[in-house]
């Protein structure tokens, strides 16, 4: 549990397995936000990096912010907001547009 | 006289992609139930992963790059002939190989494999197929049975069905699955397992089996094929996980299986998914054959290999 925001840490999500130390975890969180930021704006969302808050900070371009536990929640939120899933094989991500 | 006398007893272990064949086999090896057996692992992809998990077997052969029920059938026959030949040369009194376990690929139909072994003019004197065991995933198999003729063929040829992951489903759906299995193959023994360990099955005498569509009424789907993805230095683990988690969320019904060993700051991680479910990555020791590290196999349908590669590169770009 984060003592500042009360957000429970969710140990064991498979995507966090590759970062053994606190330093690795911080770097991984910032990198995750960077990758998300390359994708989510197409779906009306914005991702924030930084180590202040555990979880993944997402804001909607139309306003409103969420702190999500893991990537599964990010994709579920993006699907809900845009009416369809974030498909990595969408033409815009494979240069077929 | 026992029909198997003097011949090697072969157990064929089948089951759909991700049904838990290797997990079950690994536990049997750990428990010493297959002591002295020669284990043959077949993988449809050219990247063998399961052999990394089965290090405990005394002798292990890997047939990678094709299914032994079709493309690689002759490779299997040649391997079994070689094993038989070597066994024939063992001097009297010395211990001879008595058992072979063949783990088929998840895309294999065990029927033609058994038929090929039984009808080979040489092997018929050396090898007897003693049992066909098929692993059935309690979580996914009902949906597979509705749409995949292969899953049904695998179940129909089994002597024994091992229902895996029984701790991950509620009692009601599990009873429906058991009733459906016993309807598809009434003669097969049924047992349950959780991570390879025996687990009791509930009584399903009052349960209704699922009414499955006739296999000839199923809409034809593109065949499931393996794609190899090399994670070179430009692809970091974090970008890869963002990409894969999105891919599974969007297309988990078409991406049947993903597996491979990825090098990360934590070490060598064994990554395995079954449809949308990702198993917690396991840390593998820094030993054994590491040539296939960072080679991921994606098995599924409905996309082009080149599109997977380009999409992954897009996600892993450093400057946008």
C-alpha cells in the first residue's frame, strides 16, 4: 500500500517481472509511460510517467484522471472510452495507412 | 504372453496449445514416475521451449519445426527407429530402455501419429503404443471444443484425459466440461490436475453436457500457424510487455499461444500465454541451450507475421 495515496500495490502482474530492483522498477515505469504515450493519444488518452505514484496515471484528453493498477486496466479503459480495443495491428501502428 | 513383451512402451501425450502437457509431464518426471523413460518433445515451431522445462528427464530428444502428425512424421519414425536400433545393441543383462514418452505439439492430432507408429514395418516389432493421454484445459477447452475440430479429435482418441487447471474454474462449468468430455469419449479415464499434481474432480453425474455443433457445421477458420519473433537489442522488455498485453487484450481469441525465453535485468524469463491468460514468468537458470533466448513464438491466426514485427517495432521506438 502506498502510504501517500492509499493505492494498493499489485505485486505479481506479469509485465513487472523484468525489473528486480527499485531502480529498475522506476526506469521501467517511466519507459512504460513513454511507450503508452506513443499509442494512447490515438484513443483520446494520455499517459504520465514518473515515480511519485504507483500504478499507471492516465488522463482523458476530454478531462478526468485515473490511476490504474496495471496494463490490463489501461486497455480496458481505452476500449471503454473509444468503443473498440487498442489493436497493435491497427494500420496506424504497422505503417499501412 | 503380454502383447508388449520385449517392446518399448510408448505413451503419447497430447492436448491443445497451452493445455498443460509440459507442466504435467514435468511434474511426473519430478515425482520419478517416468524413471528411465526417453522423452521426445515435438514442437510445431522451430523454437523449442519445452525442452528447457524438462531438464529432469534422463534422455530427451526434441523434434522442432513441424508437427509429427504431418510435416515431421518421418522425422519421428526415423528417431524411433534409431532408438530401437540402439536398444537392440544393448548386451544381455544390461538395462534396456523400456519406456518412451512422446509429447506432441499442441497442434498435433495424436491419431495419425499412433497410426504411423503402428503401421511402420520396423517399429511394429520394437515399439507398442501403450497409452494416449490428452491434457484438457479446464479454463479454455469448452470454447475450443465449440470452434476447433482439432480439440475434439484430440479428445476422441485419448485413453486417459487429464483435466488441468481445475482450480481456476467454478464447479458448475467444470461439471459441464466433464459431462461433455465423457460424452465425446465415454471410454477414457478422467482425472484432474493442478500444476501437474493430482486433484480430485467433482461428481458430474447430474450435469448436462454442452451441445456442441457438428464439426462439419463449423465455419472454416484460417489454420493456426506459428510465427517466430526475434527480440533484438532495439526491443526492451517493458515495451514488449506493453505491446503483448495490448495484443492479447485485442486479439486473445486469435492468439492461441505465445511462448519463449526473454532476457531481462531479472534474468532469463520464461514467458507463456494461453489466449488472454499470461502465466507469471518463471526465472530460468543461466544454463542449458540459450541459443534460442529472445526468440518468441506466437501461435495463432488472423494476422501477417510482418505486421506483428512492424507493430512491435512501433511500440519499442525510442523517439516518437
